């Protein structure tokens, strides 16, 4: 068992407008993602991965794109992403916090 206190967990800065904090077990990963690039004029570039994903919108407002579908989401909403389906987001508010859950663990997110 491990406990991660927000005030003691330094976020990993991925870009000037995106940082994340990660916790994981052997088969499950949770990633707290903070985006500060909104409102964005265009969606991020679509991506896909072999992992199952469930995301909770903890703060902010965004458009979520899954394949050819577009969804307007706000705080309290959730979405799921099956493996290998292209998806992306477009921030509508200045700050968006997403809580991503992945199975299996995204090894590409772990520091070597």
C-alpha cells in the first residue's frame, strides 16, 4: 500500500501547459492530468494506445473526441476509451484537471 499526498507529490512537467502525477499498482494506473492551455482553438492531435481508459473530469470544461464523435464535458462527467481507438481533447476552460485510469499500466509513462 502507498499513500500519495498532493502537497508532497511533485508533478511531472510534460510541457509548459501540461503536468501529471502518477500512482500505479501492477495492473492499474491513475494519472492526475492538469492542462492550462485553454481555451484552445483546436483539439489536440488524436492518439491511441492498447490500454483501456476511464477518465473523470475533476475540473474544467472540454470537448472530448472519440473516433468521429464529439462530446461536451464538464466537471463531474466521465468517459471511457476502448483500446486502439483514436481520441483527443480540446480545452474550453483555462484549466482542466482529468483523472485518467489505465489498465494495464502505461509503461511509457513510467520513468526508466
